[in-house]
């Protein structure tokens, strides 16, 4: 009996020792060594090349981060060496380097680049170093600028054969387009010493002036029948707040004609007045747009009260509307 008991103890001891040995053989994973170049200062940009470093969760995102780093450095260079210019009456007035230009610079794409180094620095981080040739970058951006200027000029030419509202809309779009060209012009001037920056800034200013002149020339004449007077005043005030010219004469103006129909109906114990407000937008008797608006107001025996309440609700509805929404001309996109 004692011998069997001692045998059992021996077997337990052997099993415990075997388990301990297996535990001691667990493989220790060595931490991945970080590439030495990641913690080093990248090469300084020079006359031929620009460098960028990016670290992100994967290779593609790291490359995009490095490109953004490169663009940001170009933006800093431009900010320190240039001021944007705006032309007023054939003279230049200096203005500060705006946050808008910085934002636009961040959208510029660099397509010609070379990956110098790439390394996975942890299970969830990838690092890259890229290089781009300044001459090739400058050529690519210059071609992009030429293409965009040609498209803008063609669109501007098309306004000669369209109505005044379409012309305004097209020139407004072009105005926004050339705002994006300014940083492109400034970067190209940094990369190419022979680039004619003044000529290109004048082109940008010409397009801006086309839009601003068009907006000054665009005027509205607004009138309506006796039921529409409160709505006429509301449209006038909204256009004025949008900085449009509201004229007392219909000559050379876009005409906004307002006609309102009223209908009294009884629903259960309530009397309701339905107002159908119809806007017609005309230029030289040609319809350019328009819309119908339905308002319903409680009738307490006084139409003056109905129109007073309708005026309040109408003003609330148009408070934040742009010109397209206000006049129903949002479909005027073909030119």
C-alpha cells in the first residue's frame, strides 16, 4: 500500500516537471527594430528636389501623408516669399497671404514622385520617404494651369450667347474656379524662375472682375398684384441682403412678377385661407424661371390678419435662401 502511494506521488511529480519544461519553451517574439532613417532629419530641399516623410497605418496612406507634407512645405515657402496681389483699376494692391490660399494649396496634387525609403515600423504603422523633381513638378503644374485657363476662357466666351442670369451663374462659378488658381500660380513661380507670374495673376483678376461687373450690372425689377404686395417687399429685401441691385425701373432689368390667388375653405370648425403665390422670372418678356409657393393661414374674419401672418411665414421661409432658391432658377445650368 505504501509503495503504491509513493508511486502515485512520483507520477504527479513527473507530470508537473514536464509541464514546467513546456512552459519554459514559450517563444519570445523580438520587437521589430525601427528603421534608423525614420528618426533622422530628412534631407534638406534643394534646387532640384523636394522631400517628404509620412507615417500612417498603411503604405498608401503614408505616401499621401508624405505628399501632404511636401505640399505644406511649398505653402510655407510661398507664404514667406510672396504676397498675393489683386488688381484694381490696372494697379496692384497688396493683401496678406490668406487662409483660403493655404487651404487651396493643400488640394494641389503631386503625381511625379519617387519612393526613396519605405519600412513597416510596427504592426500598425508604415513609414515612407519620398522625393519629387522640382523641374518635372513645375512642368506638370504648368500644364494643369494651361488646361484650366483654357476651360475657364471657353466658359467665359459662352456667356456671350446666353441670358443675363445664366451669364451671372457661369461667371460666379468661374470666379470660384480662379480663386483655386492663385496658389497654383504662386507655386509654379517658385519652381520656375522664367514663369510669368504677373501675366497669370492678371488673368485671374480679369475673371474676378468679369463676375463683379456682371453682378453690378444685374438688376431686378419686382412687382405684383394687390394680393402680393407683402411678398414683393419680402423678395426685394432678400435680394438686397444678397447684395443685388433692386431697381425702380424695368428697363434692362430682370423682372420678377408676383401674382397671388386666395381661396377660403372650411375644415370642420376652422376656416382656412390658401394663398398660391406664383413667381415668374422674365428677361425681355422671355421666361427664365419661377416657382409657386403655397401658404395656408387661419381665417379669423380679417384678410389683413391673414396676409400679415403670411408675410411673417414667407419671410421666415426665404430668410436663408440663395438667389436660385428664392427665384426658382436652379435649373438654369445649360449654356
